């Protein structure tokens, strides 16, 4: 009985390992993807951790992620639905871009989503009706929707927009409606919800920005800040001269190199090697255990 339990455990573990390998191996099924001027070419296929959303009453459109062929999506990151990932974007392990509720989501060229980053958004339509204020234009104008006369523009807007050369550090949460400009740094464990963050902004670690506020260009949000009013946002100091003045430039440099390097690494071969090592170890354990009653 003890031996049977061990064998069963090994079988389950082997199945899980096979699934892990499948995640890093390219899918052989061709996916349809529309080119976007901001994205360059789109890869013909992606592994199972990159897939379309499901149809719901609040989001009846099924969309496949649009990902530049120069971006790197780690096998243990997840990209779902109407997410647009630009050139040389680094999407690290456990990062999630989930375009299945509020849509679409845009991550600009040379930006990065570090470990544990989550990008998601409140639904933008309900039963085919536009929900006012849930999308931004690409240049940061919040769209009022049908009631505000923005019906046509709303269909072209974004539930979350992350600009070019912008860093989302470990554990940051960006929950739409949200707009983040170019050359901006969002620190570890920061939370941005229902807010606009300008260009060249530095958001310190563990900060919270919400309440419909707009952080002006070039500001510094000190670590641990809670910004919920426009008065607070307008009184923030300049990024220039702050401890975070050059942080984003350095982070972008690192993540561009990582995106390029990991993209050509051949992670599927590493996964196969790890699988073989783990299976060998489990079989040795099973063999040692089989001597007992």
C-alpha cells in the first residue's frame, strides 16, 4: 500500500512536470493576431500561458493578446485576452496582464512588468452599454462615454494604458481605469487604481494613488504615500533632485537587456533538463521507499 501511494504520487508529479514543460514550449496551433503600428510583428503562436479571454455578458468580445516578437513573456507569467505588449517589453515570472474584464490593456515599448506585477481593470461595458469614465485615450484623456459625447472615442480607448519606457517594479498593482505616461517608475508594492500618472514621474515603494487623481508630469511620490485628492497630487515635489531621480533610466537599461537575453535563451531546453533531474530524484525516492511495508 505504501509503495502504491508513492507510485501514485510520482505519477501525479510527473504529469505536473509535463504541464510545466508544455508551458515553455511554443504551441503548434496557429493563432490569429492583428498587427498594431506600435507593436511591430506579432508571433504566430504562443504557449498556453498566453491565451484568449472567455466571452462574458460584460465582455462579449474574445481577443487574443497582441505581443511584439521582441517582447519576452516568462513561462510563469500570464497574458490573457485584450492585452497589447510592445517592443522589448520584459514580463517577468508571476507577472499578470489580464485583459478579460476591463479592456483593452496597453503596455508600451521598452517597458517592463517585474515579478508579481498585476495589470487588470474594472469592466468597461455592461450588457453592451458603455460605463462612463472607465477608459482613457492614448494621450491620457479620460473618456466620459456615451453620456459625455465620447461614444466613438470610447471604443478606441484603453482601460489601462502604460506608456513607453515605463517600469512597473516587483509586486506593483495597476488596476484600471488607469493611465501611466512615458518614462515613469512605479515602485515595488505600489497600487494605482482609478488614477492618471504623468510622464517622467517616480512613484515610491508601497504608495497608493487612487480616487480619480492625476499626478502631474515630473513629480515624485515619496515611499508610502497615500494620494487620494487632487490637492495632494498637485503639491507633490519634483522628481528632479529626489532619491528616485535616475531610477527609471537604470531599471529600463537592465530590463531591456534581460528581455533580449532571455528571449534567446531557450527556456524549453532548461525546463526539459529540470524535468529529467526531478523525475530521476522522485524515482530514487520511490525506489528507496519500496523496501518498506
